[in-house]
């Protein structure tokens, strides 16, 4: 086995380490030489259960979320240069159930592939700036990334371990980190689910595309109904995984009282095109050209599109002057920039419209006569 370091971040809304979390600890430990668990939660959490898999347990509050935990381990818990003693670094959180096949099988498959870092799922298509890269819930970084201290440098520079803004943290830790990695290193993923949204269509990702996990968020998505949950439990039980681990956590955290009925599972009858990640009609390079060509640019919106544009381009382009909304949000700042209403813009201001397709259509009329770049044409 390669010399691997594992960092496993556990967070539970009720400060409980459950059987599903312990199972994942066991699986990560089976493929790593050393496992460090970072628990984001109360010091009252019973971490003794983890001692079977490691005696290296860091307990902290949930500030900075996963990113803050990873920074604490890499930049504070480990000694300087210690990470470079390993061939690979595995980073996982407990935001999913599984894996539903042995972890060593996943690593055996990926060991035969040439890449610099990989995950269980991701999106590598060119037709989306909303999100490209490898899902941060499970990352494996190889030697070329480790040896040049890439992660330490990025995390030290960009991750604020005290940040309580989830959207901002996600924008940096997932979107910007993937963006910087993909500029220099080759990514890969175990299961190619295409543009399928694994939150909204996690059941299809498992059953059709062999994604060996399912995200917890799937169970509380708006389009996830009781029959789909039952169907997932049937599938999970059929893999040999103890479905009670899922049932117990769903009941405790979300009040979803459901149990496997022993029936046969079937692939969900859903239209894949309706369950894809949000896409855009322009590229990174078009955004860069727009930000370079205009002296004063306001980003229209204060959602995920706007956050990810800020995360990727905000540091590089001082032509970004702030964010704009139609009527105001009640907040004065967004990611450190002023928020202004549309009627406050000068004629010389340009607008990068960072809204979804539906909301973009709603504001087109009000932007007539302005120099705009739309993510959705």
C-alpha cells in the first residue's frame, strides 16, 4: 500500500458520532498509513468510539467548516514539511453515506489511472463556469501536488478558519481551489456522472453511474420523496451495506422515519436533463475578457453564481467594484464589496449578470442600454 495520510472531517448537527461515521473511518483507515480525524463540534462529543481507528483526534468548533478543519490539521497540527513524507493525501468529510463497495477497490481502480488528484465524482465539461472540478467531499492528492507544498500555500493564503459564511467558504475551498488545481494538474474521478447533480439525483448517480456513495443532502432535497428514499434503502441493502446506519441518521437528524422494506430496487424514472448542475452559455475566458476590457464592473446577484465569480476572479481583477441587485438585499456588503441597487449605477458602469437563466430573463429589460455580459444568453 502507498504511504498515505488521511484527514477525515466529521461534523454532526447534534454532536453525535454515529455508526455511519465510524464505518467511513474504518474504510478510510483501511487505505491509509495514518489517519487524523478532525471533529468540528462540541468538546462534549464522545470521540472514544474513534480510538479503534486512530488516536489522533482534533476537536474544534465548526468555524470555517471543512476548510477550517483541513487548515487546522495541515497548517497547525502537522509539523512543517511533514506532509511531504507521504505519497498521497486523502481528505474526506462525513457528508455522505457509504462507500457501498470496499474503499480498497476504489483505490485499486484509481491507482491504475494517471492523474494528479482525484475524487469520487465531479464535472469536467467545458460548458459550465458554475462549477468544474472534483467534489471536495472526498479528495485524493498525489505526490506532484504534495511535494511542492501546493495545498499548504493555498490554504494558508485563502482559507479563513474563522469564517462563518458558508457560501464564501465553499466558493474558495471548492470552486477556487479546483480552478487553481485544474490550471496546473490533471484531475480524475472514480464515477463519471456527467453533469448530473448528485444532490438532487443521487439515487440515479448510484444506480446508473456506479457512484459508490450517496450524499446526505439527497434525502432532504425538494424533489426527493418517500418512494425514492425507500428505493435507495433497498439498493443500499442489496450492496451489503447496513441500511440501518442510514435509517438511524435520517431519523435522528431530519425526522425521516423510514426503513428498508426488503423490496427490489429500480433505477428512478427521472429525466436526467432536469437534474443537471446549472450551466452557463459562456466561458471563463469570456469573463476574463470582459473584466479586462471594462474599468468598472458590477456583478449582478448575490447567490452562488456571483459567489463563484468572486472566488475565481475577485483577487485578479480590480475592475470589479461591487455587487448590484434590483431592489437591495438589506445588507451593505457581500464578500467585502459594496452592494448597490440598479438605479445607483453610472452610465459608465458595466454589468456581469451572474443569475440563473430564469432570473436573467426577468432582468434583461431593466438592463437595456447598459454594457452587459450575461452568463445565460
